[in-house]
C-alpha cells in the first residue's frame, strides 16, 4: 500500500511537471525514469559536456594556475585534474544515471533519503553551486562583451541582464536544444584556440613560455585542485544527462572522455600560455580575466564575441540542472524553475560575485565531492547496483557527507575534493558493514 501511494504521488508530480513544461517530454521525465526507447546517442551527451567545459571558466582556471605554477607544471596539473574529474566522478555517477534513468536528485534519495536528498544533492551539489556559477559565468561573459563594445563600463550591468536571460533559453527547452547549441560551440573553440596560440607564439615564443616563473610557487596538486574545483559540480550531476543515453558503461565512458579531456586540456593549456604571455608583456593583475588578457595580447574583437558562444554553451548546463533540482524539491515546472535559477544567478552577477572566483572554486571542491562519494558508495558497494530509494532523512548518508565535507575542508593533504569523496564513501560503507554484522549476530 505504501509503495502504491508513493507511485501515485510520483505520477502526480510527473504529470504536474509535464503540464507546466513547454517541452512535455522533458517535464514528464523530470521525476521519473527515462525509458529505453527515449534514450539517445552518447554523442549528444558528449557534446553537452564538450560545450560546458569549453568555456571562459577553462580560460579563467588556466589563468589562475599561472599564479603558482610554471607552464609544464600547469600542463601536468590540468591532466591530473581532468583525469580525476572523469574517472572518479563523471563515469561512476554517470553510469548510475544511465542504468536507472533517473536524475541526480532522485538517485540521491538512495543515499540521503527523499528529504535528505533535497539538501545534499539538490541544494548542496546543484542549486547553490549552479546558481552561483551561473552568476560567475555571466560576469565573465559581460566583461568580455563590454570590450567588444569599446570598453564602456556603463554597459556591463545591462549586458549582464541581457546575457543572463539569453543563456538559459536553450536549457528551458531541454537537452536536444542544448546539444545543438553545443555543436555550434566547437568551431568557436577551434578559432579561439588557433588565434590565442598563434598570437602567443609570435609575441612570446616557446622559450619565453618555458622560462616563466610565478611570483609564488605552488605544487602540481594545488593546481589539480583548482581544476577539480572548477568542474566538480558538473562532474557530479552527470546523471541529469546520462539518463538520456544507453545503459552501457562504454557509452558513459565515451561521453565522459570525449566531452571533457579535449576541451578542458586544450583550452586550459592555451589559457595558461596566453596568461603567461600577457603577464610578461604587461603587469596583468588578474590573469584569469580572459577579457583583460585578450586585450593585452591585442586579439581581434571577434575572438571575444566567439568566446560568448562558448560561454553560452556552458551556462545552459548550470540553469538546466538547477531547474531539475528545484523541481525535485518544490514540484511545479522544470521549465520555469530553469528561468528562475537564471534570474537569481544574474542578480548575483550584478552584485559582483566575480571577486570571489578562486575562493568559490575551493568551496565547491570541498563540499560537493563528498555527496558524490556517498552516492557512489551506496549504489555500487552497499546496494550492489540497485537503486534503493529511502524516505525522509537517511542519517548515515547525511552524516557521512558532513564528515567528508569537514575532511575536505580541514585536511590539506593531496586534493581536498578527492579526500572528501573518499572519506565520505568509506564512512558510509563502514556504517553499513557494521550494521550488517550486528544484524547477522542478532539473527
């Protein structure tokens, strides 16, 4: 009877979401599994992630790396961070979505309970980071577009409002619209990369790049943490997108590798080179600010316009996943929640969230990754690849996540996001192992 009641409630929520969603198919599967006949090629998922990772944030992270690393150290940090994102986060969480057909917030019910998932996976993993990240991305894009219009700073707030609304439109209509936009971002990536690389080679040369030494020296692990922090949210809510692909580990792996490695590595490395070149030519205070770097390097204004296309392809994922998470928590319409998330992110942009950029990455890396660790531990090791959804608050999951978050924040060794994910996963597994032993002894 309880299960029947739960099914009725779930069906009502699904019907309500579909009723208010212009894209009926997207609304229908906001809180129910995507059936096999509706699944799409892994190429579409890879395209979405290719567009999400190929963004101004990759340029910004590259610029941040040179504040403590040389060129070769930055390259090694980029490889390390990307490998962690793909193999520790994207593929495991994405495979759960492909197997079960549910988004991250329904999957989270197995680890945190139906109410606990609203806190851990909806708010902590998605809503707060995605809305904040949306504001960061709008700020960077508006600064870049301001340069296209002659550097008139009075235009920047208006450009923030315009871009904040524009960026979320494809996400409001669903993953098909998002994939098409991401296909358009690929030529923009190639053009920007060629422009930047050619300019750097002409102005600074390989010898100048290799001779660069940062004012303060950091470790490769420090740089890897910056890489992980810049993308850990996107690598954690992968079920939102992989639920639309075939239930095959190989398909999820193809999407993760093709959608993350090429854009992240190429753009981050080119951004590192551009930042070094700009710093050597002029005293650039913010090498992670791509608009300032491009201006110093004298890149054509069209390159900044193309960067806006890349930024657009990134921000659609932030608003889409935030809309899904808000639908899980409050019901109503994924379509309109997507717009509301974008509006709030735009307001944060207007309030100046950009000044907290690097610190923001560190917070994401510390407190998002443990939630992924708990979900992976629950699905693969405790429930043996069965989605065992729970009601209310499931305290073992919440406690494990909280301790993992503290571990990530206070333990400086290695990469905090990895520390937090492993600590949370181990604690969750040990709690259930002890429970199982106790139950066996009682029997």
